[in-house]
């Protein structure tokens, strides 16, 4: 993993030094100006936001972060909004609980298991983090329309945040996503376009639209800025652990964009001196077997991810052609992590296990994460004292159909004490 280079500057020089200095290609290192684009013109690789980390280091400390708001914007110095005068588009996203999952940990033989509960974000998923950053940047650049390709969670978030900011929202989704996600998007009155096809079909259409319309597509032409919001999930985790890095983080993998940013977050925390340099956490990816191209490549020892056609209940991570899949493979191997997949039955069991042990209802993607966690724990991956964190990125009410009808319900009884005692004597003793 590359390190962040800190430049030496005098106080006079830093007074007027911009913190966000441009874009840089993750693949070839080619520099580009700050603009709404996500692809390197030299090699077509993904673009990243480039910071002047000497200027960041001058502004950020554990104390300055602690003095910030209880949201992702406590990490503003590490986000791509240059001017401190810009008011973020925020609904209070971030600073979600890090739960010491003692009951689930006892089930899995882990004394220091933690669950990062991002179901409590304003629209019920971690997408609120990335959308807050993307829309703040877009408004600062003068965009009047924001858009996205989505499997549901991003559509919910873009529609809500655009409504709050007074921006027009256009969201494109596969027609077959969960009805609850359609409802949770349409209530904000965006322009909602359903497409007969997969997420990859929707994403391809949005990529073509960019050349036709002057819109800010959060996860396409704004991707370098949007994706920086993902880092805050790891920033919070480490701060909530007392500025201590965990031994391993289990992360759901869709496009792989989020996974890549967690590795960047770790590097930034270390190189800015906010945490000790070692040991660095292993980063492990979780996928559904019905859409697990990265897990398949990892298992086969390949560096290439072969696209697949998704067939899974975990719609929010059902991306058959993940844009950052190769980087997920590189990072997981470099950190000592793995990329694992689980079956549809295991996904449902994962949802139920987390609910029954920790009182946390996760969507199907969370079921994937917990099922992979259980699978690896049963295989003996961790010592009992290992500090392991699982990212739960969406609320179960978004995919309630995944577990509907599984509970065995007794017939209703009459509203009388005699009937209750007769039917449930075992409860009374």
C-alpha cells in the first residue's frame, strides 16, 4: 500500500494553501483538475481526490475532530469540500453506533466483535454519507440537477437530500427492485425512472446520458467526490474504538468502491498520526454467491473479475460487473483479508441471527456480511480476542420480504386471562 506524502510548508505558505488540489488516477498517477469526471483521460482508470496532506495535517487532530459535529462533517478536513464557508447538505448522517456485539460474539467465539450500525442513518443506509458529500460538492459547483443509477438505497438517499437542498433529482433504478425502496424514493417526489434491466444496464444508460445532459450523477461523474464519504465509516469506527485500529473489518462488496475507500481511510489515519501505524487491519469482502464475481476471482487466485448476471435477494450489492473489483482483490490480498460469498439461505440466516442476538434488523446486504462473518468464524479464522468489526450498511425494513413468512405464528386467541393461561401455561410457570 502506498503512503501519503506530507509536504513541509511554513505557516505563511499554509495560510493560503488549498487543501484539495486536484484529481489523480489510481491506476497510472495522471493528474487532472477538479471537475465532474471519474475517468482518467490517459488510461481510463478511476480518479481519486488528491489532497495536500501537509495542509490537512495542519488542520486536523483528534481534538479538532472531537470538537466537530456528531456527523460525518466532524471529518471535514478529510473530505473534498475546500471552503470552510460552504454549508454541508446534511440530514445528520454519520456518527452511528459501534455496538459491542457480545451476544453474537458469544455465538461465534469472538469476545471483541463489533457491529457498525449504519441502519440508523437518515434514510436507513450508509449511502447518506456519500450523498451528503456529493450533493454538497455539486451545489458548490452550480449543478441544479442531481442524478444516480441505483439498486434502491442510493435512490432513497439522493431523493431525500435533493429535496432538503432544493435540487432537482432524477433517479434511475432497475424495475425489479423491492417495492419498499420504490416507495421510500418516490415519497420525496424525484423524477423516478424504472428500467427493464439489471443495475449494470441502468448504470450503462446513465453513463451515456452524461454526454447529453448537464447533471451531477452521484456515482458516475461525481464518483471521486461521492466516494470520499465512505471513508467516514472507518474514521468513526476507529475513533469509537478509542483511536485504535481493529484487527479485521468485514465489508459488503457491490461495485467495490466503498471497500477501496476504507483502505484509503486507514492510510490517512496512520500517515496523519491519528493512530499507531501497526498492525493495519485486514480488509475482508462479503458477497452473495448469486452475485459474487469478486469472491469467485479471489477463490480462483485470479486478478481479473469476470462479470456475472446477478441472481440474489441482496439487491443492494447485486452488481455483476463491479467497477472496482480488481482493486478489492488487490487490497484484500495486500492486507491479509479474504473475499468470501454465501448462499441465499445463509443470507436469510444471517439476517435472523443478527436480529435474534443483537436486536438489529439488517437488510439482505447485512445478512451477507453476518453470514460471511459466521462462515469465517466457524472456519477458525480468528483467535477469541481478535477485534473484528462488521459493517451493517442498510436497515431490514428495506428488504423485509427476504424474511417474510419465516416465523411460525400460532392462531390468535381470545382476549381473556383464562385463555392466555390455558394456551401459555409454560410461560407462567
